C-alpha cells in the first residue's frame, strides 16, 4: 500500500453521534459511516470531510494509484488526550495498510493542527480543507451562532466562563460589593484559565465521580484531599476578597495584587496544591505499597515558587501602586531560589538513602 487518504475528526463527532468507532477503513465502510453521520446530523461538517476523502480516493483510483481511505477520530476533549488517541490509531492503520504517503483531509484549522503528528509517521503529499458553501451566509450567521452555542464543546470552552463571570459580577453587585466586582471578574477568568492550562479538569471529574460512589465503595484518600483543597480555596478566596476591599480606594491593580498576595489567596492556594499532591502520594502508597519520593522535591518547589510569586507581587505593588520600592521584598525571591536548591539537595539525599529500598521509588 502506498498512499493513504486520511479524513480527520478530531473531536469524535462520528463516534458520539453514530456509535461508529474509528478507524473506518475502506471506501464502502466510509460511505456507510458518512451516510449514518449525515442522517444523525445533516449539518455536521465532518460528513463533508469524509465524502471529500472518498472523492479524492475515487479520483486517485482512476489514475491507477495504490490508495486506501480511512477516517480517524479523536476525543470530544480536544487536546492531548484526543491527539494521543489519533496517533495510536494512525499507528494501527499504518501497520495494517503499510502506507508510506498520505493526503490529509479536514474541515478546519483545528484538525490541521494534527499535521505534525501525521508527518512524523507518513510523508504528506497534500492537505485538503473542506469548506461547506452557504447560499445565504449573512442571513444564516445568527442561526449558525445559536446552533454552535448548543454544541457541548463550545458551551464548556466559551459559554461557561462567560456565564461564570456574569454570575459572579451580578452576585457581588447584588450584595453591594460592586467595588470589588471588576477585580473579581479577573480572578474568576484567571482561575478558569489556570484550571484549563494546568489540566485540573480531569481531577475535578475524578473527584465528582468518586463522590457519587461514596455509598457503594471505598473513596480514595486523594478524593478527600480534593474536598480539603476546595475548602482551603474557599477560605483563600474569602481572605483575598477581604484584602481587595481594604485597598479598594487604591485602584483595580492594587485590588488584584492584594487578592493574589500571601495575605490573600496565595498561601492557601499553595497549601491546597500541596495537600492534593501529598494525598496522591499517600493514596498510591496505601494502594500499591510504593512511595514516590518526588513528593519531597514537589513540596520544596511549590514553596519556592510561592515565595518568588509573593516577591514579584510585592515588587509590582511597590513600583506601580505605592511608588516606593522596598528592597526587602527582593528577599522573597532570593529565599525562593535558595529554598529550591535546598529542595533538590534534600531530595537527592533521600533518594540515595532509599534507592535500595523496594518500598521507595522515583517515578
């Protein structure tokens, strides 16, 4: 087999709407899958992607090319998990078809982000982006927006943070805290982005799932730690809001810095992170009898990053709010750097002592 026509469905619309699992290999299988997807959702653009791949396959087949067509799907949670799934499926398809070259067919730039993954395995001869023509684009714009808002992926990524900001702003204004409402909006947006970037969504899902099974089976220590961490964060946010209110007369920047300071949310945020990771280590030890000594380095790293962050916050506050630089605040940053090196030394020392102990491991 020489050439592989690959239709990409990065968010697994085919699987979610028809139950068909990828890879879908061969013309007949792809025609059947495209028909089922079109019947399940006539407005689904991935149907056109599959049909375009089939059309390309037919054209090359007429030219006596050795070619095969395949549809590969990822996961509704587009990102690392989805891309790893596509990479694994692609490896299976290559092993089965013995393909060496590929033509990539997709319905948008998001799918084309997978090109480096495919290029690392096959030589890409061509890429094709399928654009569905609209007869009345201006009139259909409002309908398209409303329709997209019903997509669960769009709701999670865009509508949820907007709704959360509106809820927090309205709630604070309702209780007469309009002075801190603008700062709270940035805090909410920053927290949401932090959860997305740090990949904590899966942890929250796991915690919620285990809470649902609390009456039927053992809940891990790690899950209880998430509850403790959540309580710490609630207290931290409350402290931060109090700090914001105290400096509300100094402007929005002062309020945000006060919220993020050690006297605000920072200290308890660091505590929550440490509680979660320590509980993960303890839970792993109780479950598998294996202790991960990397937790020592992690605690020192979090503490040092906290000191450095606190120093930066204080310095920014001095320069842009107080207009009076205090050199003593540099000590926070220096202490954080020193603590980081101490953490490395302590970790290496412990590792040397227990490296022959089968109960300890450096994962």
